[in-house]
C-alpha cells in the first residue's frame, strides 16, 4: 500500500510541475506575439 501511495504522490507532483512549466511557456509565447504585433504597428506608422 505504501508503494502505491508513494507512486501516486510522485506522479501527481510531476504532473503539477508539467502544468506549471506549460503555463510559463504559453505566457512567454504570448509575450513574443504581442511584441511582434507592436513592432508591426510601429513600422506601419
């Protein structure tokens, strides 16, 4: 029983870390897209 519980905790921890890193990646991509849009606006004016 203890080994199953330990495995579940480890898997849950890895899943949580994966979600957090995914959010950071999406956030960074959003910033890049926003900066690209601003560069286009500056060059158009």
